[in-house]
C-alpha cells in the first residue's frame, strides 16, 4: 500500500470516528446550534482552582475534615490548623510543611469558614507575603456550588439550567485563560459566587446533570458568559462595561423581561458631604455635563463642590460614592436636593450578558434553557467541554 493511500485511509477513519463521536454527544439545548470540535476541548472533565482565602504573615486558618496528604494518611478525618509565620514559614498542626501542600477531604468534605467543600485543598504561596487557600474541584461539582449561590432556588428549573450553562462557560473560559496563575476563580462576585457544597444538593445536582459538560462557545473559544442580576430593560456591551473587545454574543440585547421587578428601577439618597468627600470636591453643590454610553449608562459627569471645586468622574466612581443603594451606573437622574444627593436609576449590576431576573421571567412564560441563552448570548453555540460528557 502506498504512503498516499495509507494517509487517505487514516484520514477517512479519523473523520468517521469524529462523526460517530459527534452523534454520541448529548445536546439538551435544542435551540442553539452545536459547534464542531473546538480547539480548547479538554480530554476529560477538568478541575478548577477556586481562591477561598489568603493568609498574611502571622495569620492562621482552621480546616476540618481533612483525610490526609499525599504520602500521609490520618486515621480519621481531622482538624488541621495552618499557620503562616512572620518568618515566611508555613506550619500544619505545629509541623513545618513544604508548599504546595495538598490536603485531601474526608467523606463529608473539608470545612473552612463555616462551609464544606468537595475535592482537595491546595495551600501555596502566590506572593512572598501571601499564602492562598484553594479548593481544587471537578468543574461539575464546582457548578453545583455556584448555580444556587447565583440564582435563587425558587426560580424555574429552565432558568436554573441556563444559569448552570452560563456558570460552566465562564468557569471554562477562566480555566483556559488562567493556567499560568496560581488560581482560576475567586469564590465571590469578583468571579462568580461559590459556596462549596450546596444547601439543596439534590436540586443543584439535577440542574447540573441536565446540562452536563455543556458550555457556550464563541468561535473557537469558550464564551466568558458573564451575567448580572437585573439589566433594567437592556443589557450592554462587554466592551462598554469592561473595556475589552466584546465577542458578538456580548454586545448587548433588548430584554424588557425584568421590567417591573424589584430592581428594575431604584432610588437612593446620600448626604452630599459624604459624596463630596469620597469624590474629593468637598461638599457637592451640583452636577453637570453628563456623558452617556450607547446603552445610556453614565460614562462620566462633572461634579461641582463648594469653594469652586470641580471634577469629572466616571459613572462607576459616582456609583461607588453614593453607596450600596446605587445599584448600577444606569442613572436616569442625579440631583442635589437640600442636604442630599438624590439619584434614580435602572438595573442592578454591570448589565452584561444574561439578565438573571429576566431569565426567570422568560422561564415562567414557558421558555426553555436554550431559548433563554439564545436571548442573552445571541450567536453563541453550545459545545461539549470534553468528549462525551
């Protein structure tokens, strides 16, 4: 047989095998097309490294339910006290350890800061003066710990499934882009909220099993499928919100599904001296020259203070100065009235990607997870994160 015929037969066999694998891959979200084999697909279910906390010199951490470390086995799940000495040393239950230290969980997981976590814990230094505590866990167990932390469990199941896919997609994007760092995601809104083993494990597991291994893709990459609580009527471009070039599925869409809900509109009052102190203009006397993004969110505004002070600030700086009751940068009005700054606005959060409250409304109207995802991430496709998940 010639070398050319061997190549042809081998190519045909590979194509047949790829087609067979493609027919075996489950597609539970019918309204979005499935991609081909993306270059970022993992060979098997990946693990993710979640930053749970860090220790400064002189600090300690209390871990419960540790079953052992590689090469060492405790007789029963036990408590481990980690100490980061001011001399840079790290000790576990009084004995010096070499980093990275891997701690394996017992049957009920490892306890940390009042919660329990599946998988392993990894203790390492990511800076000379900081020790980090990481939870290394399979991505499906991670998504179980995210889905009910990011969306209320009384939301319709199709909305929860959409949340599971979005959260897995975001996690996959982070895994693919953070391999050179010591951790992939934080456990807070800095990334997405993760509380370890869920309080309603059967519901969380059912939502994750129903979408097992499914992620959103844009081109040949997993989509950074961010989301926020309430868009206020329309989502916005990721480029507008975060400054980076936005893929097509994150360019913003009209929603309206969250209209009339708790955070679709808001109002706050903040002492004008407090606002002025934060912004560095003394006591605020007026606002002028608002500049808006295409989504109508505030890009910048001039703040006038007593004694002639004047400063141009960003919408996010103004939101921060107004305090926690200012829920977004979508200000519909901002004014000084007597001793307070009165602001009114729309939406809760950055407004990019899926509107979670809107997703709940669409599900209650009969939409399934696929059509919800297609609404908020138009042009995205569903792909398996690893073969035959």
